[in-house]
């Protein structure tokens, strides 16, 4: 996440999911995976949804709140951390690698992650919002590693008892690549007992939201997402792999 993205269609889709889960009684935490704003591209300009009634119909309150933020020019995560948008626990420390050596980056990230774990230790759902998604081999140990989430970080949240939703950017690969990547992650012994779910957001800069679901959350998350997809949101999300019922396990 970068502050310049605040209020774009990515936030609309992500917060729509989280608001649906909150309405079912689940507590929510967000780790923004905040990184410094970049200026080399036009990312964050995906705000045309704020001109369309079809998006407004998905969640009028959320749509109106994000429109006010964008129209006011207050595009930063502080504006999003509003209980009227989503009552949640937020971890917003910046994962900034500027001026750090490889060794310093590793130590800095370890401390940053431990602080995030402590901050989000008591929530049902942790949403992790890195710029790009799961780490790719070419980014390991580099200065752009902060744009990704590490599998070890996801496993730590799971071991604390939270279910996890992590953002995955869709690059030039097809759906089966990302689904298989998620399945390999779920097969890790440290995630034993977890179930998976994948939602693909279909509009403007396609993106995925992958779930790692605790056994005790299976039914409530399954029901919440099925109910959400029966609303206007169903025009914009595709369920790629559902949470299995606990009765079928």
C-alpha cells in the first residue's frame, strides 16, 4: 500500500470484503504494508468507479466515504482509518527500506513484523495489503522486497489464531498460476487445518484476494462471502475457489 492509492478501486473492493465480514461479527485488523509513495507511474488513478452508480449500488456508504476522501485530496491511510468506514485495528508503520543495507533491511523487517503481530494479535481476520502480493524469487533480498508479503509472515498470523486475507496483484499470468501458488502455500504443514478461498475482482486492474481460513471461521466466512456475492458486488467479484464446508472435511 502507498498513501497515493488511498480511496482507489482497490480500497473499495478490499474494504467491501472486510465490511461484509465485520457485519457478520468478525473482528478485523489491517496491516497496510505501507511503503513510501513512488512517482514513476500513474498507479492510484483508478478512481473512475466514483463516477458510476453501479459501484455505488454495491455499498453506498463505503462509496460515499471514499468519494469524500478523494474529492477532498486527503488521499492517505489516515483518512481510511475511520470507524465510520470500518471499525478495525490498524497497523500503519511504514516498511521503508530507504538507505538501508541488505542486512539492515532484514533486521528492520523482523522488528516491523513483530510489532505488527503484537498489534493484530487479538483479531479474527488479518488483512495484509502489500503492493504486489506474495514474494517472488527475483525480489528476495532486494530493495523491492517491501512490496511483497513473505510466507513466514502469513504463517505467523495463522499461528496467532487469525484467518488471513492477502492481496495479490494480477500480472501477466492466468488465474491457474495464482490459484496453484495459493494451494502450495496452504499445503505447508504450518498451515495445517486451514482452508482456502480466492476472490478475483474483475474491474479495472484485476486483482485477487486470497484467504487462509481458520477452522473455526470456515462457516461464517463461507456464508458471508456467498451472501456478499448475491448483492451488487456479485457483478464485480468472481469466486475462484470457495471455502469448503467444515462438514465436508
